[in-house]
C-alpha cells in the first residue's frame, strides 16, 4: 500500500513530493509482475487420471502415464480444462512435497487432443464432450477410428448414421465441441501475450467467449474485473498487443489504479499534485498526457474533483458519495427530538446507581448527563476507563420503557463481546442490515430502515466510510445513536477513519474518558496500554509475584522464535494454567518473514498439533484435524465472517473437505473453498481488531521496521484479557511506541461535518 504522512485536513507533508525515489520504491513493491511462462524442465504424457480440478481457478492435480515411469507421475498446475486421455505437455520443475512426495510443479500446462485410439476413447468417455459417455465413446471410436475428431468438427451429420444418436444428441455434441475449441483458442491468445495459465483461466471464466475481444480492446479492464491482476500485469499485456506507452487509455487506467491503491491504504481524497506525480512515476510519461486523462475521467464521472485550482483534490466516485452521505446522515440524525424524551439527569443517574450498586465517578456522571441530552453521541477512550459502564447505565435508564434497542459491532467477535457485556442481543453490522448474499446488497436502507429507537455501535474505530454510510442510511431519523470506540487503535482496514473524523470535527457531542478506575489500575495490561498510548515506555513487573504483562528481551529472530515456542508450549501453561490452543493467541505485525504468520504458523502447528494422520494440503498449507484456523473473508452463506477463529474437527481426505467448529457450530468447507481459511496459531495484529483473547504473545523485531507504530502495538496489547507477553528487540518496542506516523488519513469528512466551509470541498 502507499502510506502518506498526515498534516491536517488540507494537505500533506511537502517532503512526500520531494522524495520521488521513495514513491517509486513503494509503487514497485505493490505491483505484481506478469507471470513468465516456462521452466527448467519439460515433460509430456497422457492424462490417466484427473485427481483434482478446481473449475474456478483452474488448479489441477493430474496423474500422467509417461514412458519410463511405471506408476506414472503427478503433475500440479493450472489449466482451463483437462480430461483423461488428453496429451499434456508441462514446463516447470520437479519438487519433493513433504506430504505428497515427488511431483512435477508446472508453470505452464499445454493440453493436446489425444492421437491414439485408447486416448481418444478415454477423452470422449470422460464427460468432456456433453452427449458422449462411455458407451457412445466406444461406438464413435469403432465407427470412425482416429478420424472421429474430424467427423465431429467437419461432418457432424455423420453421427446420425450411428445407432442411438439422434439430432438432439448430435446438437449437444456440436455445441460442446465448439465450446472446448473456443476455450483453447482464448487460452492460446492469452498465453501468447504473457498471461500465466492461472490468470488466463480466471480471465476466461469471467469473460467467457468475449475474453479475446475484451483483452484486445482494453486490457486495463482486467485490473477492475479480475482479482489478482494488477496494473503492471495489465500494462504488460497492453504493451504486448501494441498499445502505445503514451496512450490516453493507459494514462486513464493508471489514474484509477493510483486512486484505488491510495484508497486501499485508507485515504479518501488525493491532492492533485500527488495524483499527477504518482501517475507520472508509475507510467514515465509527460504530465500533460496525464492531466488530459484526468479531464477525461472527470468528464465521464469515474472520479470527482473538489476544491479550487491549487487546492484541488480527487476522489473515487464511491468514496465521494460515501463521505458526503455520512456527513448528510449525521446532520439528519442530530436533528429532532430525543426518542426517550427529557429526563432530569441528576435524578435518573442517582437512581441508576442505587439500582446497579455501582458508584460512578464525576466524569462518568458528566458523560451520562451529556448522553441523556444528545441524540447522537460518541464515547471514546482506552481500556479500563468505563465505556461499558456508561453504556450499561444508559441501558438501565432508558431500557425500562417501550424503546426498541439495537446493538451492533463490525465483527462477530466484537458483537459477541458487546452482547456478553450488556446482556442484550448484539449483531454484526452486516447482519443488522440484513445482507443478502444473492443480491450482494443490504435489505435495510433509507427506504427500508431499521425498526429501532436507539442504536448502539461498539468498536466504531473499525468502521470504514463506505460501511458507515450504509449503516447510517438505514437508521430512521427519529432514532438516537451511540458510537463507542477507541480512536487510538488501528484505523479501519477500508478507507476513511469516521470515528476520528467525527471527534476532530467538533460537530458532534463527544465523551472522552481518560480516568483509569481503581479496579483497572491493578492490571499492568491496562496501565501499559495507556503508557503506550501516551508514548511512554512500558512498566515491567518487579519481584516474584505473577504479573499480567511481561517483556522478554530478545534481539535475534531465531531467539525470538525459540522463546516464543517455549513460552507458549511450556511457560504459560505451567505458570498460568492456560491452554496453548484455546487461550493463547500470537499476534504479529506481518504475514511474511521469519516472524510472520506463515512461518510462525508452521512452527506452532508442528509443536502444538504434530501427531495427526488426517490432513489435507491446499494452496501450500497443510490443514490437519485439531488445527486452529481463521476465516479470511465474509461468507454470508456459511454465516462465518472475517476474523472468526475455529478448530478443524473433521478431515475428509477423499472429498477434500474440512469441518471447522466455530464456537458451538460446525461449518463444512469444500476443496475449492479452502482459500477462505488459514492457520490461526499466529495472526496479524490487523486481523485481531475487535477480538479479545485470554493471553496474547507479541513477537517484535527490527524486521518489522516499516510497520512499527504506536497504534499497532497499542491495538495488540489491548486485545488481551489476562496476559500479555512481548518477546523481541527492545529497540523495536521503543520505536513502535515512539512512532505515530500513520495517525491520520487523507479525508474530507471532518470539515464537511464542521459545516463544509473549506474551499476544497466545493465540487
């Protein structure tokens, strides 16, 4: 992602523009390169068996009959379609898989129609050609021999001469044969222009017979339509088919790409100078060509410009609508009567204290008084400052009448935590808005609003501007709404930072809680979380008594790995009685590297779940019975959501299925769905947002240099209920606490909420 220094609402640090090398390096890091076909070795043979084939991705496992190999050879790769009896040529490398043994990993697979009677019979009986099964394959081969393909292609009416083949079956065969011919033609075209087989399969699956015409006319459409095809890949295809380097089509595609990348980094609006310079660096073409492309994109409405010349900024259309929608909805919800009427705050708060037996502080009483007189309210603060106490007291005051309450949070785990804290049902935002997986949209919206009088939203810092716009749009005008969250945690994964913008705008009532209460002061987790948030070094325990916060100094990555395994497998279970699988979660800054999720998951899997006979290997990961896994995307059909963690309870090796238990519910994953889950012994800190674990272990190293930021370590520490152990380089921890470089994002929401008086907000 491109990360930008924040400098208020109207601009960015000028050093960004002076450091062209940095920009070029960051852009090059995020681009994927076009797959280069070919390999060190080539093999060929007849497909004896298709062991596995994923129609969506084209991934396949084939058993080939090959001279000199008594038992045949296993080939893995990608192909649009393949069947027994076909001749396959593969280019790639031999490898020894620790589970499956010796196999040939193909960078490219080329399928050639069979030329022997046995191969032809296998091919036709495989189901590849609709209308021909085993019986009719035998009939065709006996009748036409090796000329059978020519007959189907050039003289299909001759099929009517054979017993049992009527006109309907003949037409089935003709259509199926034409489809297979089209597939091969498209694949040859794509591969001849530098598209790897795996991507070529995805392109064909998406566009079908239009693939050649789409790619020929505008290969840059691939970046929008095909997951995994970046600008560099599409650009290489464009160059291969002869689109010039200074083409307006190329410049316009780069504008959309740069804006998409910046939005993926969390930013909503981009200053003109940054956009022009970023595109110029990416394309190496003159600024006037890019400026003209910007005008064309504006004229057709793909992007939106705001502000006068010199202060102009650009939005992707969706983000412009979302920001303005959020501002309009907040303005709407601030208006009108309080849905609960008017109270004497002093009296009802005193009554609530007597009923609950909780003595509130002066700051909490003030916060409640503001909440009782505000139709829209933000409650913000770190751990142990009483956010939940205020929400529960409000519910006890307002919940005695006929008001209808709805509680929600961005993730399933956050919703569950809110429900446990309040004793009321809480849903994810997607469930609250009744997301329809078939329509790919919410059923609840401005024309079909929620039936609610009061809506309470927890973990609001996680909500991006697009989702917030949809949520606010579904809340009826008469309702009150309370946002609770910690703006000092990591910002949303998506663009914008609505909670922070609402607070900074000073246009909505805000309760800022800073006092750590007595019962929380005994927790070193809470004390150190606040120290981290203030930029102060963490306090370490002294004496032999057990603490809930430890820092284990370790500078070398190998030592960090070794001590992490020792702490999880031995020290924590022995001293704290916590289960390594159920209670301990490793949170690391990144996926890659020796201390990334991939490497740590492999180590922890071997240490915590070694003796398992039942396992499946997919996408380079071994899934075994008993493994801890995390859901990577929202799956509304299965009702499992991004960040949900479960355990594998069933492995069906024959069918390639896994059964995963999430809380008290079992979910079955088919072979083609296993890319939705990953091992979860270690997850990224970003993935942990909205979740809570009994114990958290955090490895930190200077290898994490680019990610070491205060809100990252603060978020990780505040995920733990009972125990935090940081294992790593003291220099890395100090750097993370000191560094606040990504505390803001380029957005226009705060000034919009403040009244929209900024010149840069005028379209």
